[in-house]
C-alpha cells in the first residue's frame, strides 16, 4: 500500500507528464481562434495580391485597374474586412482576371504607406493605369465591393441616343456631365473618359447626336455640366477652351454643388472636395 508521500509523488509525476499535452491542446485551440479572428492563412485569400515595395511596379503600376488596401495586422476593422475582401477578389478574378485586388501591410511597407498618404487603417485606394484615381469609400461587404468595382471598370459613360434619354437622365441625376463628339474617339474623348472613370461626383453621358447636344446647350463638339438641384434653376455650364481631363475636373468641381448646401453624410465628400464655386461661369436656363 502506498504511503501519503508516495501518493503525492505519483500525483506530481502525472501532472508533469500531462502538462505539455494540455499546453499543446491549448495552443491548437488558440491557432484555430486566431484563424477565425484574423482570416485565412492563404486559402481563402489566394486571389488577394500581397504587395511589397518589390512587386509594386508589376502588380499595381502595370495594371489597368487595382484596388489596394493598406492595413495593419492588429487593426480590428481590417480583420473584419479580410474575409469580405477575399471573397470580392475571387469574384472579380472570375469576372475579369486583369482587375487586381491587393493589400499592403503598412506596418512593414512604411515607405509605400507614406507615399500614398496613409494615416489610418484600413485605407483603400483605387488605381487606374498605375496612378491613384480616388480613395475608396464604398461598401465593406463582398457584394458591395464587387458592384463598386464593376461600375468603375465598365463603360465610363452612358450613351445617349435622343433628347428624351437626356431628359430622363437629368431628371434622375442632379449633376450630369455630357460629352458630344462626332466620333467617340480621339484625345478629347479620351480626356473625358479618364475623368468619367475617376469621378463619383456626377453621372457621365456621351452622344454623337447633334440634337442631344443642342438640348444640352452645345453647338459644337465639347463637354458640358448640367445641374438640376431641387429648388434651383437648371444650370448649363459648357467647357470653354481646350478639352483636357484637368479642365473637365475643374468645371465639375465648380458646378457640382448647389448655391446653398446642407451639410450631411451624402454630400460631405463633395463639400470638402469642392473648390471655389464658379456659378458665374455657368448659364442659368429656365
């Protein structure tokens, strides 16, 4: 029969032997929890391109379209976005393999983050032809991300065939940018498309129909901003001078807000991105 000391020694021995097994099981559970909280270790995120300074040139600079997330591993919002971003990447790869969804660990790639004015996490930016087009402030779910990207990579402007279609577009949208060219090609048209691809401040339309152009206030090829704000007269603001992307952007900035603006979530981005109003350059039409 074992003495009290022998029983104690036996118990200590059992504990010493079982301790490593218990710890290993705990670590396994911790790893499972980490995967659930932090996202996939490479399976579900297989279609998200991991960006560093070494592959930035080939992965982003040389891509037609790229959505890039700058994140920090410890950021809760980033962790929440991870599975949705991964699903979106897979869906968009199936839709168009040339569209890149990428992520940059800003805590490791500090130079890239600083170069692109990253001050919070996640910061998501939309690149067109390797250059920043705009900050992404769209949905954070997979379906919403896919919808936003498809809109940005699809036709930049809606083709308007007649005056009725123009009237319907103006009724549906407060700010419209219309381009009229005899042919939808050339340097002027390319400048218009470049702005249409980047901007979220207006609905972009294009036409080759002279009657549509006349209804929009154009007597020759060019670009015009049309606004129909509630309680305000219709504004027709044609672009004067050479058609360039910068000139179109400046015209839109000057006319994208009504004379009196209520500050709210819907128009806050327009307000902070607006320059000096230039309604004096526009023609008010009844």
